[in-house]
């Protein structure tokens, strides 16, 4: 292959990352999205800082298969929960969150007894996540283990209450 052919081939190739930068999710805020006939305002927060040094640890956490996280994941993966895409063990800053919903800017944490002794740490962590424009929704491990249907309904209600469009324009006169 001559030099000109290689240059042309490179210019027509996608970026080295393999995906156009923001191309896949760039129009995410323009899509209509509903839960139980309530339109949901999307709040995509795509460019979040993260510590590259934590990538391996996040991978290990995913492979460790924490039972409550796996059970929750089985309910929400592959669009099973209102066709919402969930990321598992997502790096944000110097933290690894249990789940992240890009299109909502929503962090979901499953809290077990290990969090009882980390109240200050969890507060600082949550404050940091909120400073990035994210919302944090917490679920108890015991609820995931014993009341999964209630967990999903509560998450559904949280999304409707916090992201639902308040439609006052249909008021009868």
C-alpha cells in the first residue's frame, strides 16, 4: 500500500478509541423517554472525571460478584428496567459507584452493613458526586435480597418524582 492510500485509509477510519467521540450518545437529550406514561427529563452527564488507576479494581469488583449487586444487575441489565442502560462499577473521580445511569446522571448505591461504619466517608463521597451534577439513590442490601419488586417500584417512583416532566399546560379552564 502506498503512502497516499494509507493516509486516505487513516482519514476515513474511526478514532483510535473505536467510537466517535460523543457520537453514540450525543443526541440522548433529544430523545423522548417515558416511565408509566410520565415523560422523563433526561440529564445526561457524560464527561465525568475518573482515576485511571482504579480501572483494575473496578474490574475486580465486577468479577467478585457481590450477591446483592448481581441480583439487582440481573433485573436492570440489557434494558430490562424501562430500557434504561445501567453501567456497573463505574469510575467517577476517585470513587467506584455500584451503578450509573448516564441518561439520567443518576448513581445507584447498594448499601450493606459495611456502610454503617463509613458515614463520614459516604457523606463526603455523596457530596462530591452531587458537585458533579449527579443524583445519588441508595438501596439497602436487605431490600434487594428480600423485596426486589419493591426496590424496582421505589426506583421507578424516584425517577418519576425527580426527573418527571411536570405538565401544567393541560390544566382545564
